């Protein structure tokens, strides 16, 4: 049975958690492979509404093993808080497993995230402030602390002393801030290590055993491909690999690219972005407010799950989306939040960019160029009827069907699943993904 990766095709918040929650029904294992608690997934099911930052969305099914892979940056305090909240609300976490190769977000990572954003001033990235970027800096500098280091006081002491020996110099001399205390960090994190010990597992072994025994495995992406460190709108990106290109997904759980059979891309029917950076189809008018506040009264508006920041809103951009389809080798798409467009008289889709009188069909690398492009739009009639009850493609209003077909054509990839509401059942399965 296949290992399927679910990734975000835009700037995050496409509704991956909702799609994973739906697809997880058939999977044996659901694993997170990248990012950290900068990510936020909102899941609504019969047990209520949940906001998850680290625990995979499969946790709501009692028979799924949920894995946090080595590629994830874990803030143990946040993870233990999430585990506690799930338990309090009657969700069992006995099948949660955490790779001891995963990196740990330490107090200096959160501090450096804030200090560096302040230093950048107007050029700030608009990070979530969760310390994820500095944590990946330490990983690459081979100075990081891993979950395995939390298991033994001597190891933790040695690693923290080495890291703070470097960072306290930077904190005091570059930023003029107070240094951090080695013993304080070690005490708290050693205790986190003890509390996390029952959850430690080998992500590679769990995934490959399930796969070889004939079970489906879902690898759950975080954020979106346009925030990818390599392929996104650099430097306004995150510090990990949300895309599945170069097998970012396999890397983050310890399996090879040949084990992955399928990559499903999740795209919203329009675009959103939080944080700074270029956004060619961004809207500043009433349409943006209408889309942002759709369902706000049910907590469904376009506001960040992690930070609560209002999301920037724009029309669907098929130039960046096609780039995403190609970089991820997508064979199937899930289109989310179609119902959010229900009330609109007309809908626009960006099919190209114009810059200095020239048409551009490919996504440019330079952010200063992306900031100057003018989107070329195709305008389509809206349907002005609710779609939230629709479960078959043929029952969608004809204008909604034409919108979906046109998006498929522009993205050069079939749309296999359409979501028309936040509930698990509010979905149209055009082709079964597995
Ligand atoms: P960082 O990942 O906190 O360093 O933030 C870098 C950029 O990624 C900022 O623009 C954030 O707003 C964005 N970002 C990080 N995580 C998410 C997410 O889960 N959804 C949307 N944007 C995100």
C-alpha cells in the first residue's frame, strides 16, 4: 500500500490538517516530517474543534500510530501542553511516537527569533516567533540539541554548554541582551526529557513496517511550498522544507524517495499569506474582508492558528500554484474552501504576470521582481448559491464546476478532492486518493 505525502501548495494554511484528517481514515500511520510549532492545523470533528501545532492530525482516530519525525523542530513545552490538552479532552495519545533524532527548540532559539526580527526592522520576515528558524540554524551548524540529548543529564549539559558558549557571546555582544544560564536550561529540559520518554519511537521503523505489512501511511506536511527554504519566496520563507522536492518528506522521517508513491497538493480556492514577503494577487478591498471573515463567527475566518494574525488575502494565483505542482511532482490536488467563494458575483484567477510590458508565465526567483509584477486575471461568473451540502461533483452549480475544471487545466493536474466546509464529511471525492 502506498506512502502518500500531503503538502501545502501555497503559503501555508491551505487546510492540510482538514485533508489529512479525512484521508487518515484509511491510513495506519500518520507522520509529521517538517517544520515545528510554527505550524498550526485546525481540525473540526465529532469531538469538537482542535488546534494542533505538533501532534499529527491522525491522533483523533484511536487505531492510528502518529509519528513526529526527525525533520520536525520540537518545543517540548508546547508538545507536552498539546498532549495534556488532548488527554483532558478525552483523546488518547498512547499511539504517539516521537523521533529522538528530532531537533529541540531551546530558550535561546525563541529569544534569538525575537531579537533578530527586531533588528531587521522594516525588513522583518514576520516570523511566528516560535524559535524555529534559529533552531534550524543550530541544526545546520551542528550545534543543535536533539530529543536524544534530553534523555541523559551529562549529554544535555555538554550540548547546552557548547551551544550557549557560542550564543551567549552573540546575545550579549551583538544584541546587547542578557545571557542565558546553562543550569537553568538544563534543569527544565531534562525534566521535559523524562516526560517525553514514553513517547520515543523510531519513525523510520514504524513507517516502513506498516508499509511493508500492506498498510497506508500518510506523511503530513506543514506550511506551504512557497515558504520552502529552497523554492519559496526567499528570503521571506521558513527555515525548513515544506515541499516534497528532493524528498523533503522522506528526509524528515528517515525513508527513501522510492518508498513514496504519491504526493497530494492542497490548494485553497483563493490565496492567503501571513508574515511579510511578495504576494502578487493580494487584495486590499471589500472582497478581501469578505473572504477573511467568512465563517469568523464559527472561528473559521482567515486568522493565523498559531499567532492569531489576520491573514493577507488574494485571488488564486495559478502561476505560483503551477510552479508548486511542478516542484512537488504532484499527481493529485485537493482544492479547499470552495464554499468560501459561494457568495461572490464574480471570481478572478491569475493566469500570468506582467512586468515592464512583458508577460511572465514562470514564477520569478527575485522577490523584488515579484513585488512589482501585475497579475493578469481571468474573470469568471460566481454561483451565488451555497455548496456546503454538496457531496457529488455533478451537483455543484455549473459555474463552480467550470471554476474547478479551469483551475485543473491551469495547474496541469487533476483535482481529486474538493472541500466545501470544515466538517470531515463536507467533501466531494472526485477520485479516491487511496
Ligand atoms: P517562521 O517559520 O516562524 O520562521 O516564519 C517564517 C515565515 O513563514 C513567516 O512569513 C511566517 O508567517 C510563515 N509561516 C510559518 N509557519 C506558518 C504556517 O503554519 N502557516 C503559514 N505561514 C507560516
